[in-house]
C-alpha cells in the first residue's frame, strides 16, 4: 500500500466523514420509514373503566382486552374531558378540549372547515387511513380528505342499530340485513388491515357497543342472566328509569336496571369476542409486533351510582375511561399499569408521535410516548372537565378541575360548587368547599380553572 | 253541551273537586316518600322500598285520572270539571318538572321540555285516552241503571281513545320511541338553536 501524504490523508478523512454522514443519514431515514408502526385505535362507547375481566369484575370475561393489558401498558388513571359521546369523540380526533373544537354537546355541529383531525398529519407521514364505525357528531357526515376509507352510519341520529344497521361506505348508503354491527364493523376492519400495501396503516375502529339500547348477539343473549348483581351500588334499584328524566337516556324504560345491566355486559362480551378475532388476525399476518393498538372508551357510565344510569356529570365512574396501549416494539416493560393521569385528548399527539408525523400544533393533549417507554411516570398534574348544556338532559352545565386527589366543580344554576376528595370520597358526598381544607384549595383550583378555560373561570 | 246523566245530585264546588284534591295529595305524599328513602341502611330493604314506591308512583300517575273522573261524575261534576279535575295531578306533575328543569334550562326550554315524550307529553296523551274510556264505562254503568240517556259508545270518546293509542304507539313503541325523540329534537333545534 502506498504511503499517503498528509494532504491525501486529510482529504480521505474528510471524504470518509462526509460519506459516513451521508451513508448514516440515508439509511437512518429509510430505517425510520420502515419502523413506522401500523396503528389501530379501538373506541368503545360508554364502557366503564372497570369493566374489563382483568379489573376484577365479578363475572365479565374479556380475554381480548385482558390480552392487551397483559402485553401493553394499562393506564388506570385515564379520563375523558367531557363525559358525552360527541364532544369526547371530537376530542379524540383533534386532541382538543370541547371549548376548542366546538362540539360541545350532541347538538353542536362538527366544523369541518375549522377542525383538523390527526388523520391529516398521519396521511402526510405516509399512512393509509381508515375510519370505520360510529362518527356520531352533529351535522352532516363530513368529507375527511385524509381518509382512504370511511365507513360509518347515520341511523338513529348517528347512534346506529345493533342489528341491520345501514352503513355509509365511502359515501354510499348500504343496507346490512342480518348483520350484527360489532361483527360487521370488525369484518371491515380486518378487510382493511389485510389490504396489500407498502404503506403502514392507521385504522380508527369506532364501535356502537356498548351504547344503549343494549342488544347482544343471539348466541350471547342471556349468558349473564343468572349472575349475582349485589355488587352494584347500594343506591341502585330496579326502576331507576321511572325517575323523572331518566328514561330519555336511551335505556328502554320497560326494562329494569338489572336487565339493562346484564345486556350491557353481554354486548361488551360480544365486543371483546370481536377484539379477539382482530388480534388473532394481526398474529396471522405477522404484524403484531409492529402494530400499536390503543383501546379506549368515549366516556364511562353510571350503573346506579347517584341513582343514575348515564354519564352526564363529573362523577368518577363517568369520567374514568379504559385506556390501554399495546405496542410490542415500542413499549418498555409490557404488562405494567401506569397511574399517571392520561386523557382522551392525548390520543392524537401520541399517535402522531408514534407515527413520526408532524405534531398537531393546536392540540391540548400531550404525547404519552415517554410513558410508554417508561421514561416518565406522568405527563400532567391536573386537567379540565367540561360539560355543556345538552337539552333535554337534566344536568347543569358544569366545569371543573381534576387533580390527582381532588376535583373542584362549578355548576350553572342553583347547584353549589364543590371540592371533593376523589380517593376518599369517590361518590362526591362530602363537599369540602366550606371546610378549612377546601378553602385552602379553592383559590388554586379557581386559578387552574380560569387558566384552562382561557380566563373564562367557572362560567358564571 | 247537554248533560245526559240523570238523577245525579250536584254537590258543592269543593265537594265536586274533592276527588281531584285527594288524588293530588296522594301524589304529593308518594313523591315525598320516594325522595326520602335514603335513610334506610339495609340494602335489601332500601331496594324493596324504592322499587315499590316508584312502581306505585308510576301507576298512580298513570291511572289516577281514571278514578278521579268517575268519582267527580258521581259528585255531579260536568264534563269540563271532570276533565279539569282528572288532569290536576298530571298538571301538578308537569309544573314540578318545569320548576325542576328550570335549574338547567331557559324558561322557554323548560316549557318545551314538557313536550318530551316521557314523562309529561306521554302522560297527557295517555290521560286523554283514559278519560275517554272512563267516560264510556261511566255511561255504560249509568245506562244500565237508567240514569244515562245517550249512547254508551259515541264518536268523540271513541276517537280520542283510538287517537291516544296510536299516539302512544308512535311515542313509545315505534322504533323504541327513537323517531318521536328525533322529531322532538329537530323541533327544539328549529326553535332554540
């Protein structure tokens, strides 16, 4: 080998450095592209945070959800920021609080000019996108340009039916005689993930289950009819639907609370069975490891708590939601529970972060990726709860701040504001607002509320 | 309107309306009981008490007009008085509901709330059919005793009964009440949004 001069050596070193940098950069980008995960977001409706078999429910068997928990991170302090279908759904899609995305109740329309969903950024990052299932936001079903597949329904004001629910498949209304909706939507979801493509996919699978009026598939009808329900809250009774204003929640007034609850659990079991099928399909396709799955519900549900069957206030059971993320390639220590507070508005920033897409600048949420990687235990200390008037439901408009240990609630109308210890008093029976402890907390709670609401305070 | 009932002594105004007043009082008592059972510690007893009182309250509200109508007739009340007396309890219930929901809604919305299928509008429609049926049964009873001169089954009460049944079917059973609720909400949006 010929001896190199100093100049030659420097020149070669320089070239090597440039070459290595270029060589290092190009594969790195290519690598990042290859590593983009597939994404599946599964949204249930009105599923309580504690209605998973692995949460110790007395009889509910949910092997699908239990598997996600076993193989992922289970966020046991997950909340919705508005415990109502349409606002919460808009929050998942936009990463924003209801006062920002504008879908404040089940009547205020989705503004397709103003609101941008996370699908836009995901699309730009090279994904093919599908929304399959319940859209249920007021106004006409919009055209979302960043969706490659859009299957939804508008029957019964967007609530759909459990049986024979006509679907709007990419804009074309299609009858679905004899179909059970949870199975039908899962069929379409599986069809989408099986499509051959070089692009990663992002699937938003939004179920009708388990919203009222609960109807399980025929083979699951009655499977829980003999189960003991003595674990339901003390104040539960059979004819809650006969109370003023309760029947309009959607529960058939002709059925007792117990009958409705059994149907709820049976419909949830039907959902879980379809989840098992979907997970099995991912296994068969060999894409489990590179697929991030998020499971959540739009809000919780009261089954007798406060003599209520519904979700329209800031009770713990109404605002807590199930929230599980499974992503074998991107999760440290799978199978763990994470107790940091996470929200529905965190979905969009998290998915964008996982996909390597540009963040959504107008998002109020925070990416949970550091929690998935076990680099952070929590991403926030408090959040805003909002519930806007939703005629004709008998619930006052209300705003609150939930911290790790307390909630401060302010109501429109005659109801007195309150501060409650959510750990010692999850039923919100002992109002601390007039106690020395409550008075100490009040100024900070009010300040936080005003800050979250952009200076609007308690709305009075 | 000609009164075809004969030999029914007309009592004083207060006495004629006594059945309606008693029914109203009964509803108030039941309502107060239903609101104040939280003190019962035993879970089984509480549940039994709540179930019983709410079922009784429901059927009381639904059916008391039938008996009030008949009782007022026996006191000599005319048709308008019988209808007014029979609607007294449902009306009081509607007023209670308007006051209750006015905490959350504007005055206009609170009144519009009463057009909601369940509970107020449904109760009023049901009541109309019930009173028409009660009228026909009263006629039959008194005709047998030669104290009523007209036909037992007449066009107006029969039409009201049939209309009431059809309306109830639409309000509660057709599409599980979903279509009626949809129309109600569309009307709400047109008026208030």
